[in-house]
């Protein structure tokens, strides 16, 4: 689970992107983890194959 801005420091994510969007990403991940999976819609199949 994503819990710190330091965990976003990976290839493909620049420092500027982490500074600008990092806190939002952490909030979104923490909200997703708190969801009850039974209330989520069914998964979609990959239609591009």
C-alpha cells in the first residue's frame, strides 16, 4: 500500500509530478483500500484482445 511520497520515487515518475500529484495519489489509494469489495461493480474484461 502506498503510504509515503518516497514510495512514488520510481522510474517514470518525475520529482515535479510527485510534488504536484503525490498527496492526491496517497489520499486516493487510502480511500480505495477502505472500500468494501462487495460494493464494487464486477470487473470488466479486456476488450482490446
